[in-house]
C-alpha cells in the first residue's frame, strides 16, 4: 500500500511513516486457487512483526488497515483477519485463500475486478452456490492526519456488498457504527486522503504482475515496469504530443496574421455602410424583438387564463378530503351502530332465554300456591260460618239482656202522654220542613240564573280574546314594520330586517372567498316604474323579495354559514336557468314591465324562480276576474290586482284575496308609509285597549256571578241537610210504638240458651283456628317461593325492557348512519367527478399552452412580459410601416447588413484564433 515501507534487514523505517504491510507467501509460485473450490481448512495465521527501533507505546498511523472481514467471498464462507499495526505475513498452502484476502482488500477499497487478475467482474468473486457476498475493511483514523475525525472517530469502517446478478453497494460507517455515506465518491476521498492507490502495482502487486516481473531478466522490461508504476511513461507521451501541437500553432499564427490587415480594411468599409442604416436596423431589430415578445405575450395571456381553472381545481381538491373524511366517519359510525345493535340483540336474547328457563319453576310454584289455597279454602269457609254464627249468637244474647233491663225500667211508664207529645213534635217538624223546602226552590232558581250568566260571560270573553289575538299580532307586525322603516329611511337594506346590514357587511368581508359576489336581497336590486304595483309585486314574489343569488354551490355554502351566524332563520338562495316566453297582452302590463333593474342576474332569478314574465298586473279586481276567467292573454298564468289579490286563469280559475294591506319592502315613499303605519298603529292600539277593557269587565262579571252561584249552592246544600234532618226526626217519632207486656222469664231462658251455643261455637272455632294457622303457614311459604321466582323473572324482564328501547333507538341511529353514508358517498363521487372534469379541462388547456410555448420557443428564448398582445401587435404594425418607407429611400438593408456581419464575424473569428494560439503558446513556454 502507499505510504508503507517494507522492513529490510538492517534498515529501520522512520516511525512516522510506519504502517501495516501485508505480504502473501505461497509455498509454490503459482497459485491455482479458484472461486469454485471448496472451503479450505488450512489455518490462516496472522503474525505481527514490529520494528526493533519502534517504541511499543506509539500507536498505528491513520490509514492503517486494522481488520478485514470476508463473507461468501471466493473460497471463504466467513473469514475475519485482524492485522497488526506494522508488517503482517499471511502464510498457508496453495488454495487456502491467501490471495483472496489481498483481492478482498483491493475490491473493498473501491478497486475494479479487472486489476486484481482474479476475475473480470465483481460477481465472479461470489462463492459458488451463494447469492451474495460482502467485504468489510476497518481502517485506523486516529492521529494527526486523520480524515474527518469529528464525523468518523478513531475508526472508518467500509463495507461493500455485491451479488451474482452484478448489483453492488457501498456503506461507510463511523467508529460507533453509525451510517455516514453510501457514495463511492466518499470512498475515493478517503483513499486519496491516505494516498492509497489500489491500482498501482507499487501499492498492490498481484500474482500475474509479480510473475511477469520476476521471470523477466531484461533491464528494459524492469524499466518499463518502473515507468508504468510511477506513471512517467504516460507523462512522456503527453509531452511529445504537446510539442507537435506547439509547432503547428506557430505556423497557423504566421499565415493568419498576413490576412488580418486586409480583412480589417474591408470590415471598416462595410461598417461605414452599415452605420448609415443603423437606425433602420434598430427598427427591424425592435420589430423582431416585438414579434418575439408577441409570441410569449400570447403564451402569458393563455397562462393567465389558466389561473382561474387552477384556483377552482385547488379549491375543489381542498374540499375533497372533507368529503372523504365524512364518508369514513359515516362508515365508522355505521359499523359502530351495527356492532352495538348486535350486542343489544344478543343481550335481549340472553334475557329471554333466562326468562324461558325460569318458566317451568314458576309454573311449579303457581301449582304449589294453588294447592295450598285449595287446602285452606274449606277451613276458612268453616271458620267464617262459625264466626258468623258466634257474632249472631252474641248479638242476640246481648239484645235479650238489654231487653230484660229495659222492661224492668219502663214497667210503670205513661204511654198516652208520650204519644200526644210525639204528635205535636211531628206537626212542628212538618211545618219547618215546608218552609225550608220553599226556600230551597227559590235558591235553586237563583243559582240556575247565575250559572246561565257565567256561561254567557265566558262565551263573550272567548269572543273578545279571539278578537284580541289577531289585533295583537297585527299591532306587533305594524310596530316591527314601523321600526324597520324608521331605521331604513336612509338605508334601503334595513327594510329587509335589522340583521340584514350585518349580513351584507359579512358578505363584503368574505368577498375574496366567493367565486362571484352574491346578489341580494333581490328586492333591493330593482325599482318599480309605477309605485301603485308595490303591494301586488310583494304578494306575487313573496319570500323571493328578500332572497339572494349565488354563483355556485361553493358560494352557497359560504353564504349559508353567514346566514347561520347573523340571521334568525337562514334563507338558502338557488340558481335556476330555464327558457321562458313573455306574456302577450297590449292592454295590461306584466310584472317584468314594471321592474327597472340593470343587473341581469336579478331579472333572470325572478324569471326562473317566479316566472314574472307570465304574471299580469290588473288594477281592478272585477276586471281581473273577467279577464282570467273568460279569455286570458297568451302565456298568462296568473294575475295580481293593485290590492294584492291573486287570480289564476281558466280552465282552473281561482281567486284568492290578499290579507296584506301594507307594503314592506318595495315602497317608493318611506316617510308616507311610516305616517300610514303610525296611524294604523294608533287605530289598532285603540281597538286593542277597548277590547282589553271589555275583557277585564267581563272577567269581573264572571267572577261575581260565580261567587253568587257558589253561595246559592252552599245555601241549597244547607237546606238539603236541614230537610234530611227533619225527615229523619219525623220518621223516628212516627216509628215509636207502645210496648206490649213481655214475659221476662222467657227472655232469661233464651239468654242461657245463647250462652251455651256461644261456648260450643268457641270450642269449634278454636279447633278450626289451628287448622287455619297451619294452612296459612303453608300458603305463605308457597307464596314466598313464588314471589322469589316472580321477582327473578321480573328482574330479567326489566333488564330486557330498556334493551328493547335501546335497540329501537339504535336501529334509528343505524338507519340514519346508513343514510348519511349513502349521502356522503354520493357527494364524494360527485366531487371526484367534478375534480376529474376540471382536471381534464385544465390538462387540455395546459396542452394548448404547451403547444403555444413550443411554437414560441422555436421562435426565441422565453421572454418575461406583461404587455397585452394587442398593444404589441399595434406597435409592430406602426414600426413596419416606417421601415417600408425608409427602405424605399435608402435601398436594401438586408444585403448591406448581411455582408457587414459576415465580414466582421470572419475578421473577429480569425483575430480570436490568433490570440488563442498566442495564449496557448505562452502557457506552453511557461
């Protein structure tokens, strides 16, 4: 390698020049190893021989090879050779792969396969049976002469990969194995820095070159080898060629100098002639430049025409991701709802299955309860019979005992006096009963009258409220119109709403975002030729008066966003284009005849949206009826009267009266309309106040009658109570009879009999009570078990009820998601179709521009101009007329100019050649 010196006996190399030298020694001068040979098991020994005078503490110099690694290279599967810092010897038998290490070193450092003498191409070095191979060379980069030490560190690792199909690559890494470069130029810079020449036989001597050198005994051959190694042979040949060129150049200088004087005089003569035509030539040159500029001005004009198409395409493509995102979101939403629906349906099925599984247990529990009830029923019935008989016996026994006591206390009573006293009481009570009954009938009649008054008052109150509501609505409408008109005295836009100026301001703020600025409101964009038709036109156009007109859907979307921010309710404008035919009538005007507007967009929109060219205006309602019912003019569909009434023509004649009495948007005199509205406001307010007074009075009257009716009802209720009391007392007095003598002994015997019966029934009841308690205990246990099962089933069923509702809601959401997905997919296809159409148009336009550019390029180099083609063409025509007039006077400028140009170019070229030859000879002499 370069910068390395062999250590010969008795001569120690200089320490700063000492580097690793690798020498391959064969036991035979001919090395017959081949790439196809099998891997040899010979041991490759590496020994490091250090110079005797070199200090062991001094490290290797930069550029020293520290390690070589071979993989699938020639006869080696994988071999790593670590080299010492000085001289290294590699020994082994023939075919063991010693030369392969040197060959790998040459190839790994960027050498061609041919200079190694081992193969013609790099793929010949791949081991037989393998697809690829690689070589890795590790170099020392530590020291004063290191290469980019900040980038590589103390080591430079070079790795070259190649395969049997001839492909290969370089990879250069730093000490930390970080990739630095993959370019071969970087490797050449490294080898040049360390003066490593892999193609120089002095650095790397392959076997063929060494064999020829050693076998040759001629000094001449050895001198040729020396000349080739030092490249002196090539330098000697270059010097001989330079000497021949120098002699030829001196002869050319002598011959060309002889003709230069004659040529100089000839050029001066023609230059004098040319200067006389300088002004004319300048004009022609200017014409040529202008023509060139015209060609590129046409191209620039076409390119300016492409800017709107590119802007449109950019806007549409910018909107495309939003459609794609919407489709993807709709798809994800649909899939999410489908998964949720399946999960809910599975949960409902699980609940239903759990309920079905509990049904047999429920039936068994019902049977247990029914059996317990059936066993308990006879006992309960017998218990009821015994209790009934026991209560009856006790009551009869008590009555007998009370009767005995009564008989004992009233035995000596006077019954005639009692009877007379009862008759007097009955007579007095009957008299009071007649008085109360008479008073009740009077009060009942009064309550009926009060109730009738309440019903009548409520009917009249409802009628008053029915009148108040439309009056209030009308008053609010008049006040709103009055406020709008007062605000719109100096601003017509405010007639269309207090929010309309904010909308117009927002439109002007976003005008750069619109393709074309929206037009509206339409009612503000035209005037009436005759103000008498203002009401008729508002009734005809309706909401169209306050509508807007947009250029396309892009502008529509922006305008809709503005409406959503500023308007109470958004009005989305539309663009409709259709053919129309105007109504033919000489007697009456149509709506189109009374509108004065300079904006064709407004007129076209009114025609498209409302067909104003087919709507007649007839002032008198009776005339309008007769005309539209009997013989309407040609193309007339409907008509409006001055009062806003609408009539449709035969055969389906209809007439609709207008409920509008005032003009809101299209009035001519705002102040007159304001005065009219103020008068109407005062009138409506007065009527509304009167109705409110009537309402308050009627409500007070209803409240009074209701109170009186309620008082009558209270008196009637009290009278009824008194009547019921009197009747009860009379019946009680009339039911009293004189008692007959009764035998007390008989009653005492009955009491004893009843006591014996009670004792017997109590004994029977105690026995039945034990049976009943046992049966109720069993029934209660059966019911508790049934309740447990029912509770479990109810819980399962309750779990399913919200799931059913959730399933229904999920199905609705799923259908909505599917609809949204179809909608956004359709929108996406439309957007893509629109973009493709714009791209086709733009591509066609670009082809036309490219064709024009090619034609212009054939004329001249590109020229940057902002002038319009028509201006340049006019200037060319003026200059050409002037040139024609000058040529008639001075003669042919082309002949003079062409001759002068040829002679001057010939002289300048000859003079330049002489100067170049002199300069060349001067450099050779240096």
